[in-house]
C-alpha cells in the first residue's frame, strides 16, 4: 500500500514545479498586476534548472551538475507538453 501511494505521489511531485509555473502563467492572464511578475517566474524557473543541471557541486561524485538524460529540461513537463519543449 505504501509503495503504491509513494509511486502516485512521485508521479505528481516530479511535475510540481512545471505545473506551478503553468498555473502562474495562466493566472497572470486573468489578474492585471501579476503580469509584471511573469518574466521573473519564467526566467527564475529556467535559471534554477540551469544551476541544477550544470553548476551544482556534488562532493560525493566530484562532478558539477547532473549529466543524466532523466534531468533534461523537457522531463520537467508532462508527456503531452514535451513536444513543445
């Protein structure tokens, strides 16, 4: 039971940053003041990914960043959005 719950939660949590970004973008179209924050949200999410992918230090492996294919930018989005990325 715990394994199934963990699998379901992980399935949703892995896309949480991208889903929150998409919700913020959608909300900026309906609220007049939040459109000014839109570039900060988009570029902040992208720069955060660049940091984790290329610059983050990992002392246990002595590598910088995460070179795995599972950490590609498009993997932060659900399958139906990956073609757009």
